[in-house]
């Protein structure tokens, strides 16, 4: 094997589950003797781990695959593979076949463990290999992983999704919900703690439905309690939550768990009952607000964030104003706002009343402007406060600035912070901005 082939490069698109899958892919490749390339041009194996939640993301991926054709032209021995959700969608797979003939193999979300086999076959057979078995068994949990961080780690607890929101392709490409047995989750977390991991994020398309398919009395709150008792883990996060399944009991149980962070990410998607029903979200505006009120009563110092889709088919100005007024009322710490994008294979793509791009854009601008001011108001009281921050490492924009997160998941920039990477520190906040805090390190915090 030549030197180039001993190096690999992985490009990842999409959600945290995809990031976890890329860690698994990297772990498998390193177990096979490959090392990560500093530059893609040095790689003998290039993997693109894909997302198909939005058409726009898929077009970016197809564009990147087009650019990679030149790399294949310059070095025909480079093995190129496409992984992840996009290859599980029939239309997307056809686009890969049509526009990326230089790709050697595609493997689906259930076939990551077969990566070594496909590398070997691709080098011999020199034709497109496709494996995307739709038998949705739980991904083997004994696969190696190469973690991006030494103190943070992802831990999947449930795979797939049963919600079938009208706009979402995920249930079709990730399959139905399958909860991991709690023993496997606990074993993973214990091993991570022994390796020095201090923060874990429990992963699932809908973590709140964890345990409903297990042959035992175990729900998400029970799992959090078990994981909270594992020595060495200081912070526990989880994503993603569905408001329909987020119970008052869970809100109250979290208050009793020292390690579970007070950050509640609850995608509302719309403030209009009519649109929520069209989306098949399974809750009303009043039910969502009741949940928010309960969180605020039990966790008064928590941060609450959300996702929202603007311009869903049939959304009127009145519907949008219901979303706008919900934002005014809840006052989210942050919101991830998206223009509705039709996704082939989903029910929403066939609905009448598709909203024009111009109207969608104007509404999104109005909502973002409102949220910008609210986020700043939420952050300003933190000026002068001293907070615990887990430092990620240097900022991508400026290597002299370290970046990290608070317990409530606030982004903190720390200019001239020195070598505090992967450590807990105390940081005094000097300036609040809408989507980040600026501060300085006052010392370590290893309590």
C-alpha cells in the first residue's frame, strides 16, 4: 500500500448523528491502518458522509462530489465513497449515479461496519458498488471510533424516527425507532469516562421516546438518572427533543440530576395550530407554551432554544404572525430558523399553497431581526458574571482566540486564553453579543 492510500479524508454534512457516524468511519479506517490526511489531496480514501434533510444540502453535496471529480482525474487510484442518509433515498441515489460517476461505492446508514470490505472490493472491481440494506437493525456498538474531542463524546441511545413530520425525510432514510438497551449505553459512557471524557451528548432523532420499544419499564428520564450516576462525567447533554414527548416528569427529574445541563432545545417549527397540524407535529401552541412555562418554573436559570420553519405550504400572514408572537412571548435564547424547502418523498412537497421564495425570505428576515434583539437581551445580564466554560479549542477565525460552551450551551470566546483546550475554566464575561459571549479566563475549574 502506497503512502497516499494510507491516508483518509472524511467530509461530513448534517446532524450530530452524522458526526457520530463519521467518528465511526474514521475509527474503522484507523483500525485498518490508515491515518487522517492533513489535506484532501494527500488522501487515498475520500468519504463523503451525507445529509438529505433539505434539498439545498443535497445540492451542496452533489456540487462537492462534482469538484472531487478533478481529484479522481489527477489520481485514479483514490477510492471515493459516499455514505449516510442521502444514499438511502432513491431519487438522491439516482442523482449520485448520474452526476458522480467517479464515485467507487455508496454504503447506507446500516452498513458502516462493512467499510473495509467495500474498500477492498472498490480497489479490485473498479465499478460502482452499492449497499444500502433497508433492514434497520441497531448499528453495532462495538465499532471503533475516532473522537474529534478528547473530553466530549456522542453516545447514540435511539436510532430512527417514528414521527413522520410532513416536511421530513428522516424516517424514510433512518428507519423506525430502535432504542439501545440501557446496559449498552451505560457501558459506552463508563468507557468514555475512563478515557477522560467529561461531557457526553446522548443522541437520537427523538431522545424523548427512548425506551418505548424496550421489553422493560425504562424511559428517557430513567436513562438520564442512570447515566447521571456514572463517575467522571461532569456534563450531560442530549439532542434532539420532540415537544410532544417532553413530559413534565422529565422536566422535574432533570432538576434532581447534577450532571444534566440546563439547556432545553425544543423545536417548535411553527406557532400556528393550523400549520402544526399540517406538519403532523402532534401538539398545539398552547401545549408547547405550557411546557415552556413548566421549564421556566422548575429551571429559572435555564436556556431555551428552538428550530422553526418559515413558509411551510399554506402558511398565511396570520399563521406567520402566530409564530412571530410566540417568539415574542417565549423569548428564546437562540433560534435556528429555516426557510421551508420542498423535499421530494415527503408529504409536504405535494401540498397546495407553496409559498413564494420572496414571501418566505421576507418573513424569515422579520423573524431573525426579532430574535436577534431577544438573544442580545437574554445574554446581557451575563455581563460581569463568572461562568464555568468547557473550552473546545481555538476559534476557526482566529487561532489566538479560544472558544467554549457554558453549561447552558452559550458560546464563549476567550481572546488570549492560552492553552486551556479541553479543560473546564472559570471565565468572566466582559461583553454580551446576540449569539456569543466575550470573556477572559480567571482560572481553572475542575470541581
